[in-house]
C-alpha cells in the first residue's frame, strides 16, 4: 500500500456539528492512516535522524504531498479544507514518531509561519508563500523572540525602517524553531519604537536576502530541530513583504496567534506524555527483577496509575481548551492552563520513564533520556510556565 | 451539546439545588456541625423538591433525568456548607438506592425506592466491616438460609445515615446448608429485631453526618429481602461502587472549586504590606495552579460522566476521577487554608471545615491506594 493524498482524504471533510467528544469517525479514520504513515515513513528512521541531529527536508514535501501540512487551511490556498480537530489528530500521531525536534519544526512551519501568512497576509502574500509552504516546498519560521525579549514581546529591539519602497531591518532573533533552514521567516520588528504595542510590524524575510544571517543552535533536547539564531544587518526587504500591508499591527497579531500556538503545544505535550508512558510501560512489563516484572511491583503499579491518571486529566483539559477554541470562545485562560499543565505532566512522566529504566534510562542508546530531554522544553517554549501562571492569574482578576 | 452537555433544564435544576442548599440548609450548618447531627426534615424537604429521584423512573416519583442531573445535584448540594449533610443525601440518592432501582423487584421498588425518593424513608448502605473495606470479597457478615428466611449475623462499620436510616442495602455472604453461595444483597428494615445500632462514630470531619456501627445479631429477614440474584452480590456491588465513586469525585471537585472561590475572594480583599495579598506573585501563582488543577479535574470528570451517561462501563476512568479528585481537592483545600492564614486555622471560620471534610475523599468509597490498584491492574501492571 502506498500512501497518497487520496488515501489520507478519501473524501472531503464534511463540516458538521462538533460533538462533545470532538472526534468524528472521519477523524478516527484519518488517525489510522496517519499512524500507519508515521510507523512506516518516520519511526524506522528516527533513531538515525536523532543520531545525525538532522533529517531530510523531503519529509516536508512528503507531508505536503499527502495534504498533512494544510489541515486547517482552505483548499483555495492549497490546504486540505479539514479543520483544527483534524490537525490535532495529525499532531498527535506525528508526535508518536518520538522525535520532538521534527514535531517542533513542523509546528513552527504550520502553526506559526503558515498560520500567520494565512491569517494576516493579503492574497498576494498568501499566493507567494502560503501555497508553496503547504506543499512543503518552502519552509517557514517565525522570528519574535530576541536575546533580551521573550514573552515580553513589546520589549523587542529589532527595528525596521522605511526607506523608499523597502524596509531596512536590523537586529537579532534567537531560539527560532525551523529558523536555521527555513526559506522564509516572519519577523517581528519595531516600525515605530515610540508607539509601544502599536509600534510592532511583521515582515516576511526570505532566506536569500542580503544581510540575513543565521546559525543553528545546539540544544539539550529537540536535537533534530533546526532551531536558529538569526541576525539582520541592514537587511532590505520590499515594502510588499510587510504582512497585511499595514504597520503597527504586529503585537496584536502575535497575541492573537498565541492561542493556537500554545494549544498546539499542549496537544503535542499530551500526546508526548502518552507515548512516553507506553514506552515506559513496555519496559516495566518486560524487565524482570527478583523473579517478576518490575511493573508488577506495587510501587510501580501505583506510579503508573498516577501517571496514567494525570495524562487522562491533562488530555481532558487540553481537549476542553480545544473545544472552546474551535467554537470561537475566548479561551486564553484554558489554553494557558493546558499549556502549563500538559508540559508539567509530560516532563514528570518522562522523569518517571527514566527512573523505571534504571541504568538504561541514563544511557544515550535508550530513548528514555530523549523523552526526558525533549519534554524539558515544554515548560519553557511558547511562553514559560511562569508566564502561563501570570496569564491565568490575570484572568482570575489578580 | 457541543461545548457542554448541560441543557437549560440542567441550568434550572442547578439554580433550584443551589437555592435549597444556600437558603434552606446553609443557615443551619454551624449548628448541625456543632451538635453532630441534622434533622430528618432535610430528606423530606429534598424529596418534596424532587431532588432525591433525579434519575429514577417517574412511576416511583422520580424525574427520569439523565446522569448530568445527578452531576448538577452533586455539584450544588455542597453549598450547604456541611460535607456531612451533602454526603447523607448522596448516600440516599446515588449509593444505597441505585441497586434497588437496578436490581429490585416491583414490590421492592414500591416499598423502598418510592419512599426513598419522596424522603419518607432514609437509606443506608452496608458494605464496610471492621475487617473488610474495599476488600469486598473478604466480607464476613453472613446470611444463612433457615426454613423460609435468612438469619443475618455480623458487623458493619462507617455506615453513613446508619443511625437514622429506615433500611439498609446490605452486602452479606449467603450460606445454604452450610455451603457459601457467594455474596448477595439484601434490603433490611432497621427496626428488624437483631439489627443493633452499636454506636455513633466520632469523626474528624463530616461531623454533622450520623455514621454508625451496626451489629446483626440473629437478625431474621424474609426471603423477599434478597435484592437481585443470590450469589451475584459482588458484581452488583462493584457496579454500585462505580456510581458511588463518580459522584464522590464530582462532589470533591465541586468542593475544591468552592474552596478556591473563597480563597480567591479573600486574596483580593485581604491586604498586607499595602496591597491585596492576591497581588503578590507567590499567591497569584498558587491560585493559578489551583485553578488549573480544578479546571482539569472538572473537565476530566465531565468527560467521564459523559461516557458513563452514554452507557460505557468506564471503571478505569471513574477510578482515576476518584483518585484525582480525592488528591487534588485536599491539596487545594490545604493551599486555601494556607492563604487564609490564622483565619484558616480558626474554628470560627468555615475554611477548616472544608479542609477536614475534603480529607475524607481520599479514604471513603475506596482509598487512593485502592484506586491505584484498580487503575494499575487495568493498565496491565
């Protein structure tokens, strides 16, 4: 059986009422197909890719060809015309491949770069960047974070100065997922440093632009991810690259997109925790000590029960936020809760996975340590846990 | 239905239960807690309002509602500010009577279910014994067949409503001709000779609730006191426990939510070093963490209730809900008590009561440890 787009999408997704349980039969069929795809075309190579700290770019074209990059985008722009819930399915299944770096690159491309261009770009910009991006031919990234400004978006220093029919960008960006190899980056820069929140604008900067340099970063985990440090030195982009054609909207655009970005992270963290649990379970029921499988000792039975319970609860919270999101309900609080809690649970589960593996858990040849390193980013990326708690507290009137 | 399964009818029910709890019960809570008892009219009044048979068939006086009606009731009744009263009512509606509705004969339903729904008869459930709690298989109380009736001998302990109940839904080991036939359920009138209320138990929380120890001393009940099929009692009580644990989980989560609400209010009012304590980041983040856990817990319980209402026998998820609810509700209660400082520790304020009452959720209806056994085993460990 060869995977084709027709196999992934036997027929167009019917947009029907979203059930309380979120997933319809169509979603479940999609899940099965994507799972098989992941098992065949990703999982067998993951160990090698992790060892290489790299993977072939073709993976994106393959995903694009199958229509898996553009779940939530309309067909007119090369998307699959499905929905956010279908995309959730894709995220959950790709996470099962067990390479958080790849999942992160993919998410940066799809949930950040593509979504920004779709939501905030004009038709010309969508034609230029979104269509090839959804085919996987052009990779995108998003550049907001800087060496001295993370969640405090208003504090960015990168500047874009209008000069005739172009803008000249100066500054630097850091921790930009997909940034070291992407074909374009959606860059946040100050067009009016005096205007505070209203002085930030977004620009699409293509990789080949003169004055745009980048370097890949070495990280504790997410080793397959192409996370980069970007510098802009008198980097000149045409005025037509200003996203949406109007200055000063960048801050609000970033804030608007945070919800899906964080929700996508929560979905990934939850699926990651589930995968790590299964990996640890497999080992615990196979490894013997004192004449029985260690998973049958009460201490481990109970610790696995705790892990499973927390994972189910996290999933319920994440799906709750997703349910509100797809119904267009304001869900800043719930999304922040889901992002914070899922990343906490995912790391806790990974730490338990290392523990149950004993010495092997500490060895680089076993994947437990990778789950542990990879999931450590959860409470940091996309807004730290501390930022999430601040946001939640604000919604509680504190 | 997509965002929530609550209908406008559920919302109305919520308002009705809340009013009953806040206006008719809560004003007496301090007094009842102090005297370690509450009056029987609470059951009668709840029955009058139609709150004791929300999911039961109309022919027995019930409202024939779905499980979400029960959920709403369990969430709101806690607003009476006395865990003991809420638990007494929950035993009546969702623990002692559910087997009668499910396994009872028409006559048993007329005799026990209908008056329980109207609040005329108060029910209790007899599972735990001095030497057997969650280990139901180890129950030692026997019902021995003798000519045309059963003779019951044994002891039951921690029986909520046990002091005042008119009847008990009992689990005992049945014996015929000296041979054990398994576990079976019985409906025993508490005025039967040989049904002895040994003592009322003193507890750290749920103080208004009458918790009794019962002794059966050659207590003879007729053949038709048997509920359901002889020897099927273990299976029947395991089924009952699922509903009991789910409602316990709901009540615990709602209790945590109420504690959090009050701590939030207090943190906004109480000032220290020139600003409300809720503006200090340590307290803000603590409240954010609690709100997150309470929301996650509630949504998990809702989803589990949704599946239970659809007829799925979700033992694993109910056990998880019970475990998480017990742990988190007490954790939240403890953090809230901390936020209240000295007032939290003072008996004049209700915070300590919430803390004491919620502690039971990690024990009653199957301890945390039993829940982990169930979940772990179901997951293959």
